[in-house]
C-alpha cells in the first residue's frame, strides 16, 4: 500500500512539473489577454434562437463568436444575445455570461447599454464580473517574471511587456440595478446590512479571502442563504 501511494505521489509530481496538471487554466485558451476560446458552448439570442459551437469571446470588444459545424462563424454583440454558456473540456465546467443593461459605471444617468457580464452565482445578491487589463514592464517590475510563471493572470505581450488580468466585480440587485464593488470588502458589507456581522464571523471561521474569486463567491452565497432564511421565517 505504501509503495502504491509513493508511486501515485511521484506520478502527480511528474504531471505538475510537465505542465499537465488538470486545472481550469488548461481547459480554455487565451490567444490574447482579452480573448478567450472554449471548444464547446451555446448562445441564446433575444429572438429565442439558440446557436451551438465553439465559443470565442472578445472581452474588450464585447463580441462573442460562434463557430458552426459547417465552418462558418457568427459574430454577435450583447444587443443580439440573451445569454451564452461556454464549456470547458474535458471537465465540463460551464461559464455563464448574461447581457445586462448597464450605465457603464456612470452615476446620475438614465442611459444604459447592453453589456456582457460573467455570472458567478445567482441569488438575492448576484455576483457578476468583467475584466480589465494592466500592462507591466517585465524588466522593471520586481517579482513579475516569477509571478508570470505561477499565475494564470499574467500573459506575455512581448519580451518587454506582460499583461495582467484584473477582475472587476459587481453586484446585480433583484431590481436589475448593477452596483460596482470598487472596494470589494467594504461595499459588500454595506450591501449585507444587518447581516454583515454574521458574514464577517463566517469569513473568519473559514479564513476566506475577498481577493480570491471562488472564496468571494462563497461569501456572497452565504449572505444569500441568510437572506433566504429570513424570508422563510417571515411566513
């Protein structure tokens, strides 16, 4: 038994060193820092029609391409799309993107533009995300080369520059309004209201980090369970 465990550990070590570890960064492809490709997906149009095929999402342009079985490609903007789902292979993990009406972060305006957001959960407070990109000098940024080797958020632009992906988080309210989380922790706890202390206790108990996407989702989901519990007790 001990020998089998040793062999298994050695096998896993070889996979990691060779770059074959089956994490989510290998299940999709970024030909550019703001472009993502998935081998499988579907796009549901505002007309109710559904398109199936490989998905390419141009985040900066806010355009999703669907490659059809005959080799043709449909390029679609948020005004044409209700939502689209991109699927990783072989894990089957799905990424949901919804078209939401957004004021582009400009306060005191009634103008809202159809915009793609990645939906990270769903509930009383729905956490959604977009990306921004920061170009850094690889030669002058201390530790950047090391971070690039170990962090999927860095992409090499050329020998001198590296591009970093930075997530921008928002909360979609039940009424359709979108709240920008400029200071994620502070702004979330403002939204949590009288449940804030309970959520903080939960965060401390499980040592959760607001800067880590999956742990941030867990924090918001916990608030949503508290919110649902309050509603059920009211009836």
